[in-house]
C-alpha cells in the first residue's frame, strides 16, 4: 500500500509539474504572439474618403477575397489539427465593428477592433499601403452585404506550436508588423515611385517588402527582368510562366489567377519597367 501511495504521489506531482509548465508556456507564448500593448491604443488619423469600385479592385490585387472568400464571408485559412487553426475573419459582418480609425489601426498594426492580433494577415506589406488606398478599401468593405458563415472556426493555437513560439523555432517577427510608423515603413509608404509601393503591398507577403525574396522559398523580383512584357502579362493574367508551365510550387500561378489578373495593363507595364531599372 505504501508503494502504491508513493507511485500515486509521483504521478500527481508529474501532473502538477506538467500543468504548471503548460500554463507557463501558454502565458509566455501569448505575450510573444500579441506583442506590444501600445499598438492597441495608438491613435491614427482616419483615411481620406475612398471610391468603393477602386477599393474592390485593389482588394482583389491585395488578396482580400483570396483569404476571406469571394463574398468576404470568411474562410478557414489555416487548419492543422492539434497544431494551429486560424480562420480568415468574416469581414462582411466584422466590418461593422470598425470605425474609420480602428480600420486604419488594423491595416497599420494588425490589431483588431477587439484588441487581438489579426494573425495570418500580411501586416508588414499592408503597413506600406498608401492612405488613399486604405480609404478605397474601407469604402468597398462598407458596401458589403453581411454573409452568414456559422461553420467558420476560431483561432486556436495548440501547445506544440506555443512551445515552438517560446523556444524561438516559430519566429514571431515574421508575423508581427514592422515598427509601427517607423522610419522605414513611412519611407516606403511615401516613396515617390507608385509602382514600388504597389509591388510592396501586392507582392510583399511572399517576396518580402524588400522585394528580394527569401532564400530557398521565393525568388527576388529581379526575376521579372528575364520576362518580356508579353511574357509577364501572360504570367500575371494566367499563371503561365516563361517556361510555359505552372510555377514551381504552383503558388505564384494560383495567386496570379486569383489576384493579379485584376492588375491593369498600365500597372503590369510599370512593374516590368520598375524591375528593368532596378
């Protein structure tokens, strides 16, 4: 009996230790995930009045319906059982929770109206969006009819991912915004080259806001130099590469068909000219 009590006490102790460790991991990961509390209260000027038609086209180019669904009713963006679930919000309903300043805060910092973080949103790219474009997007989103989506999941981050966040194996600096209204962000946002700004917002999610790509993942946009204007137009309209095939991973081809087909001929020509001179 004494042996059983001894074993029982050990098991209880191990359970308590495991519970304390899990609790510590949870709270530490929460602090790393949700970042700087100052972002939640920072004041921003409201955007200028926008054009809903312009905003709708920009929304396609910037990938809003690609993540949130064609009617912006939300979609299960990431769903890895026992690891991570991140739904793209039902914007058609959620937009009513945002006044103009709260929407600007979302775009500039990734902080939602409820104070949480918009995990999965390409905030680093959206920080570079010009004020006029923010106004156009907001004007479009205000026109959306609410869409019911009762099957939309909730954000859930399970212990294995939280442990990776705490140990640094899941780098949160790739998720968080850059320094809010920092020097480099403001310089990019107000850069005199409108095409560069367009590329940073539209392409920055995959190729980095520096447009240099990521080694072993996505190429530098210098690759555009290898394309003629006709070939680049084909890629951005249809997803067919210079080799006459889908892109290596298929991602660029899918993004082109979903998003970049909404670029104008003038924008595509300007992108080609920008790449050739840089």
